[in-house]
């Protein structure tokens, strides 16, 4: 039987309490045509998000906002519906910012595992680990070529991609093999956030808000798909009220945008406080947003959206 560790009280508790009190009211959040609600709270230090098909939400964790830390931490598991909120894994892993659900066990070797990665020192190197369904933590790879894995994604072929902030490259693991370079961001850009379109194109956002597009084979397609003034998180809409364009969270301003074609940016929401960090569409077709220092997860749902969802991609 799977068991989850209860959240632990640590020296960070007082800091997080102060940050939560200092956060602006959640009511300030606005996405016209959608409802915005708090899905889970308190969630200490949520960064990247990933869903399992049953609605279980996993989050990477960092307890040192705003600059971040490479200190080992537990992943976060949030049950369907927003509770319970629990530590996940039988031990902490180094700098576990990214997280992705390996439903088929393509990389981990065990279906239903959760992958994470991070940076460690002595010497500086990157590591990627799997948390198996029984919560055993197994280190899969370490490397000095990629040293700080950021966002992780699977494409429809079951290939694992991750952005590496250390090398400025996107890496790929096919069929569970050791990662190799998929693409290098041009002009010394640093890869942080990824989104993969249903047609296999890979969208990468650097630390300065520039979004570059690569083909499924790693060749450069569009140098500047969209340009924002600062770092952004990405995910593709599931259709209907959300459309099928690229949804973008600008972290510094707490604003949401949609990019429906190269350079075609529409402002769609604002007022997200508490260091908004990542966005992911869940199995229920709602959009979820992590608040890094705010210690919560928000849910953005369509109002009276009764259309039928179909697979496909428009932009």
C-alpha cells in the first residue's frame, strides 16, 4: 500500500507564515470569462507542476524564495480535488524543481513513477531521480554536461525532454536511454520552460521571456515565436473556451497571456500574486497555477463551457 509522509515543520515555517500573511488577497486575481479559485493551500514552495491522469497533482519544491536554493527537499503530492497535501518520496532529492509523471514507466522502468531533477554541488552536477509508486526514490542519472534540469515534459511518442539551465540546452531521453542533446538555444539563451505542441513542436522559453520553437527532430523553426519582457511559463490550451493556443504566465507581473500565432499576443488575466511560477492544464481541462512564495495552487476554470473537446491543434 502506498503511504505518504505528513508535511514536516522546519526552520522555514516562520518564513513561510510571514510570506503567506504578506500575500495580496486572492480576490485580486481575474481572468474574464473564467472562474479563479484556490485549489490547494497551504502548499509550501510549489514550483513546477505535473498531473497524473486521475487528477493527482505533483509539484516540485523550493523553500527559498525569491532566489531559490539547491537544498534537497521532498516532492509534493496533492490528491484529486486539492487534498490531501503531502510530502512525496521516502527521502529528499537534490533541488527538486521539475516534476513529470511517467505513466508508462518509459524512463523510470516502473509505471506511475514521478520524475524530478536538480542541481547538486561537490562537484557541480545535475541529477534526475524517479519516485516510484511505493515512494522509493531511485537516482537514474547524474551528469556534468547538464547541471541544472528545469522543466520536464513527455511528448506523444513517450520521449522525455528537459530544459537545462546549466548548459542552455534542451535534452532528450528516448526509450529510457541516457539523455542526449536535442537542441541548443541560440545566442547563449538559457532554457527554463518547455511546452510541447500536439504536432511535436517543442517550445522553449528562456530567462528573458523569449520563446523559441524547434521541430520534433530538434531543428530550429522559429527564433522568436513571441517576446515577453521577462521570464514566462508555458502550456497549450485544450480547446473550447481556452482555445488551442499557447498560454503564457509572465511570472514577474502575475499576468496571463495567450499566443495564437507567432507574435499574436492577447492579454487574458492579471492579479496573480505570491510569486506565480508555473501553469499546467489538468485532466479536467482547467488551468492550474503555482504560487511559489504564496504557498498555494490556483485553479482557473471556464464558465458554462459545455463544448465537446477534441484532439487537434490550430496555431
